[in-house]
C-alpha cells in the first residue's frame, strides 16, 4: 500500500505513535509519505520507503494568519496525485481530517482516495467539545472512511459526545517497540542523577494543567520521607513553574531535577525505579506503556484510558484523581520492597510486550487499512456529517 500520514511532528504522544507507525509499515514493505509542516522528530535519518513532504504556507500580506489547513490540503492533493496514494491516515480530527476531506474532494471520482482518522484525545475530549469547534469536528469525522481510537475510553467519549455509532470506531491501541525499551540495551545513567542508595522517580509530560504537576511533586515529597529518592522531570510546558514553586514550598528543591525535552526517553526509562502519572485525564497513557516496557512500575490515576494500560496491583497501582496520599503510599509500598518491585517490573515488561508490541498492533492497522480500501466509499455512517443534533 501507498499511505500518506499526517500528524503533529513535535514532541507528544500522537506524533510519536504516528511516526513509529510509519516506520513499522515501511519495514513491512509499504510506501509511506509523511505530510506535515516539519519533519517528525522521530525521523532522524533516511529510511527506505519513507518520504517527507513539507507543507509550505503562502507568505502573502493578505493572509495575516497563514492558513496551514488549506496549505495542508493542497500538499495532500499534490502528494496523492504524484505518488498514487491509496489512503491518507491522519492523526487528530481537526484540522487534519478536515484538510484530508478537502484534498479528497479536489481529487474527485478519478482518484478514490480513502481517509482514516485516528483520534488521540484532546481533539475529542477538549478541543472538539468547544462549541465553536464541535460541528467541524463531527463533520470531519463523518467524512472519514474509517475512524480509530487509541482506547476504549476514547471510543466511549466519542460515541457519547458526538453521537457516532460505536460500530464505526475501531479501537487500536498505541504500541511500543520492545527492543527500544529493553533495559539491557541502554547504559544506565542512574549514577549521574541520584546518589547511591537513592531511588530514581520519573515523570514525563508536556506539563499541561491536565498532568497535575503539583500532585507529582506532592506524591514525591511523601514518598521521599520513607524512601530516599530523587524526582526527575522530563519535558517542558506551561506548568513547569508550578513544579518549581511546589518543590520550593515543600523544601525538596535539592531533590528535584528538570532535564527538559529529551529525544531518547528510553535511556532514562532504563534506569528509572518508578513512573508517576497522576493525570486528570489520559486518552491512553503512552508514557505509562513506555515505562512498563522498560520494566518500570507505574503509579497513576484511575482516569481515562490508563486502567486499560496499567493493571492494578500487577504492573503498578492506581489512585483517584487528586488522591495524593493513596498514590504516595502505593509508591512507598513498591519501592520499599525489592521483591515486590522485581515482580512488578517483570510483569510490566511481560504485559507491555504481550499486549502492546508493534508486532501485535501494527498488523491490526494493516488489516484495517485493507478493509477500508476494499470497502464502500463511505465506511462511516452518512448522517455523521450532518452536524449537531441539538
């Protein structure tokens, strides 16, 4: 198959998964064309059967705010014509599915291009539910030939809020490459971050309010009372100052390390003892899966799609949103008992590999693509494109 992929190329779960999917598909013999405003950060070098097409926006004074969505449509149209794409796989409903539909309309019946839209989270749970964006989000999903969601939770959210028939959404989980997260593959940098006898506690995110950064610090402060540890933050974002302020207020600034954005999170996961993820919501929880694949137990919230990834009492522990005391107690239980930690570490890696390895998930995408290509022109119910019902 010849597949076009559009995603946000910056740091973030959706871009990482979309890029890794393209790489895996290319390794399976498919021709992959990434179409975006910048090269995805996980495409560091030339790879066979992978091509990148940069979307250029017009620098014309009349367009004060350069219209990326229309430029993307034009790039999708041109790439499809020039390379004979069979399918466009877009990640996020808006603006990517909207742009893909415009490109498909431009192509007309002469080139029956199919569109698959993957929902990752904020396009449904946050942006799409804004009143000004609701109709265009629903319309764009309705114009897709296929829709996938990265968790059962996200599928339910989409069905409930957009009245999409459940049968029109295929759940295909995010995935990992087990080889990338194998601890034995990476040199351990633990000595550079913690002192002998201390535990390395990790948090990886984009520091948005939904990540509840203050709770990360509060959980760690309580953990550190019983188990000498250091908290390592990876990533950056608007709430980073809150983490700094909270650490200062609790008197643990000397035990908190900010590493900023890192290209190779796997190297840090390889020496982490615990991942903290007390988010208010996660559509899936990719960072939790990456930790599990590295053999790192997880303490997280029982929110969104996290319970579909983290198995309570087996690969980690889950607490209610904002329940700092319960999550801190769980973290102490894991890190103060070497036998328990080893058992959870082994189970976390086993479950990550058995359920979420690329070799398990990517073939699901291949079968779904083929089904959409072989199926009727509109795989999604036509009434979906009609807009709001209220």
